[in-house]
C-alpha cells in the first residue's frame, strides 16, 4: 500500500491504541514515529474528555490537536486550550434521562464537565468502566448539573449495553446523540455531534482531507469516523456493528493491531 495515500492517521484510544493497562506498546510508538517521519499526522479521536486524555497525550509526545469527548471537543495539547467545544444542554439531558428511565427503570448516571479542567461527576450507584480514571462522587443527581457538561454516561443494573443503547436511541430522538463506546459505556452527547464531526473540524484546521485519512477503532461510536475517513480499520475483537462497516480487520489492541497496519503502509523499523 502506498504510504503517500494517507496524510492523517486517526486512532481511538481504549480498545484500539491503548492496551488493557492504559499503556501504548513500544511497537505502536515506533509505528507512530514512522508515520511522523513520513510527514503524516496522527490524531487521537476518543470518547474520553480532554482532562482525562492529557496524561496519555503527554506519554505519546502529542503537542498538537486531539479530538475528545466523542467529538464534542477539539483540544490543543500544546497550548492546553480548547480549539472548539460544544456542550449538552443540561435541561435536555435531564429530559432525555427521564424518557429512558420511563422505559427501562432506574439508570445510573455520570457526566463529564466541559473545559480543559472539567471534572467527571458520578451519582450513587454508578460504577466507572475505567476505575483508574479520576471521578468525583456526588450525593444527588441534581448535583450532576452544577456546571456545563459535554456528555452524560449511563449504566443499567440489568440491561446489556446494546439493549440500553437501543432503547435510549428509540426514546431520546433529537434531544441528544446516543453512542456506545465500550463495555459499560452508553453515552448521551449533543445532538449531531460524533467522532466524525470532531475529526472533520480538526482535519480542516490542519488542512487535511478525508480522502487521505485512515481511521482505527473498536466500538460503534467509531462508525461515523469510519464513514468519514477513506479507510476504516477495526480491531479483531471490535463490536460486530463496527466490523460490518470496516474496510479491514486487524489484530487486537493487545497484539498491536494499529502498528500491524501502519507498518504495512509506512514501513517498519
């Protein structure tokens, strides 16, 4: 495959570039370095909000842009500022939660606050899918709405993620965009906002086109990004919905699936 075909490499983090212990392998780091030497750009495109991505970007040596919060944030790591962000209206979020609970009973919620220093707040009963990520527990749901938010995270005590996401999509309508980004991670974000919208904004800022973009992911929230990019690569253990729209399936994140493809395109050291 011609290495000049791609000027932009977009990678999800959890389940894709990151291993299960939240680290990036030496092989993947070497492959990304090869991408940079070839003159191409690497963009992290993740559901994690900017404050939870910053340490990982530091470890990757990223000083440019990153798409965070399921596309709600375009973060400039070098300047430590938001280039662009959009918030989820808190009244709409409350209404959406009420509609979901009317269908499935009580759910447990958390929110990611907007901004480069925004907190993750979790209500009683909510368990963080990534226990290593910092979060602040509040005593009542109404405390979740104390400051502007970029998204709401939902968990149900009995329903699977697929069941909860399907019900949420059916009842939420235009109040919010519903995504599923990982085990135990069903989310509500601003209507129309996806990883694709955030990636498109970042690419435009960098003067790069979708026609020269290759994207990597593992969950249904990566589907819009795959549709936007010229080529979408799913991990071997990716969700079936993502595999169905992928141009290629690589190995797992634990087996350096991103590096396997990048080495084929850009060469190996």
